[in-house]
C-alpha cells in the first residue's frame, strides 16, 4: 500500500482534527494531519495532497498565510483548499475569497457538509 493520502488536514485542535479525520475516513479518504501552520505548509509542499482542509487560526502560520503561499507556489496552486473556521465574520470569508480559496465551511456545519463539499471540489463520488 502506498504512503500517499488524499487529504491534508491542517488543524491545531486535537479533538476537532480527530473528529474530521474519522468523518473523512468513514467516507473512504486517507487523511494526514498537521497540527500547526509550518508543518502543514511543509507537508503540502512535499507530498502534494489531492485536497487541503485548512483551519484559519493556527500556530506558527495562520490559515491565510498558508493559503497565500499555496496559491502562489506553482507546485501547489491547483490543489483545492477548503477553509474551516469557527468565526462567522464576513471579513474572513472575503479575505479567503480574495486569496482564491476553493471553498469555505464553518466548523459547526462541517459535519454535515464536509463530504459533499469535498466531492464537489474533487469531482468524485
């Protein structure tokens, strides 16, 4: 079996990371977790996942810094990025859109909408 994975989850909350990982694994995805922004950026650059789930509030590099790097790097620019946050401020959504995010979910809604959003972004079933 390959060491590749479908989804990189960059999330600093261990309980939320575990929750999202279980939801995604039940849906058949292989998931790798990074607990801070710097590690997430490194893994995204080295391993090129099919999709990145990205928390906004992270240690070392925040989600917006990572998103900006991902979208300007030729190797990672085409990887779909779905941002996750607890914040419901329109300014965060606007900022993510300005950085070319591919999707945006509030964590409260993610349990019911996450898999559908991923299917839409990846074009899979």
